C-alpha cells in the first residue's frame, strides 16, 4: 500500500489542504510526474485521498486528504516528534559513516 512517496504526499495534503497536481509536485520537487500520478491514483484507490474533477475549461482537478487519511495524523505527529528529537543524531551517524574507512566489497 505505501511506497516511498505515499507519506510525503499525504503529509503535503494534510498540511496544505486541497491541492492541484502541480502544487503537490512543487512541494515534492524530486518526484516525477509519472510517479506522482501513480501514487495519487493508488492513494485514491485506498481511500486515503479524494480527487475532485471540476468540469470547466481548462479542466481542473484537486486532491485532498480524506477522512480516512486524516486518521494517520497521529502517525505524522509521532514522526515529527521523533525527527525533532533524533534528527541531529541521524545526521551525526551519517557523517561518521561517511568518514569511516571501509574496505571495498
């Protein structure tokens, strides 16, 4: 169900409300349009986001986190709290790892 991009997409929709495709893509710059389209379709299929198509010219489509998706808010809060507490330690571990002299496999 979840891929690398599922949580960031849900986070964007939770934090910023209803968004158009391009707005989501701007908030997640490394994501490709193809992957964003795939993830949005999967999240919609899973009931975690809603897609609203406005029949106007040009057509407008908006995405929003659903009520079911909002039930993940405690998970987002826990991740944020964990990051606030431990991110410095992760960065320190990365620097130590990158400095270490490792034999080639």
